[in-house]
């Protein structure tokens, strides 16, 4: 508790927050991070919440993503009543890219609700691995053991077995 996974120096990374990540605290943070950004690093940040009106720090997150060259993928589950979109839906749509990311030594970080979101993200990531000949459900366990699949999961009820 209290510690957060550290981003690898020049490794590709994928972030899958299902909660509200804290924004950078000032503009110098953006500048320093952009200057330190390795040219070979590809980072996709998946962010989900109910709707744009619930997206705290949207402007800051967009600016941060732009300053670092992040691919920001957004899932709003209540924006269109006819079609709920969750982070795991975007992951399924990006399955080939996620598999390639992991095949080349990439990392995945998941933050958020352990009662529902984390289980669904696990399933979508496992499907991406299996469908793209990267591995199976066991591969998720291997990624955890290797420190390449890191999670900061919370739940009001301890329903998530890790």
C-alpha cells in the first residue's frame, strides 16, 4: 500500500485506468516529462468514466497526453444510452495492437475498481493475447510475475482475488 508502479525507462507502456488519475500539478511537469520522453516509447492511455461531465481534469489530461505524445483512448459508459462503451471494449477493438505491444516487451498498468472493471480488463487482455497468438490466460500470470502487468486495484468490498 502507498507505492505505485514505476514506469519503465524506455519500454512501451499501456495504461488502463478505470478511475480518475491525478493530474500533473504544474506546467513544468509537462515540460520536464516531454523533454525526458524516450523517442521509442509508445504509450496508450485508456481512460473510462460514466460521461464527459464526470471526467475530472479532462483539460489537464489532454494537455499531458499531448505533451508526452500519448495515445489517449476514451470510454464513456453513459454518454450514449444506446451503446455503453467501457475500457475493455476499446481494448478488444485494439486487441492486435495490445498483443504486439506485449510481444515487444511492453507493460500494462491497470488502476481502478476491482469489483468489476479489473475483472473485465483481465478478460479483455487475456482475449487479446489468445486471439493474437501471444499466449493464454497463463500468459497474464506470467506478465504479473515478470512485473509487466501491474495493477492498483481498489474495491469497497474485497471481491477481487489477486
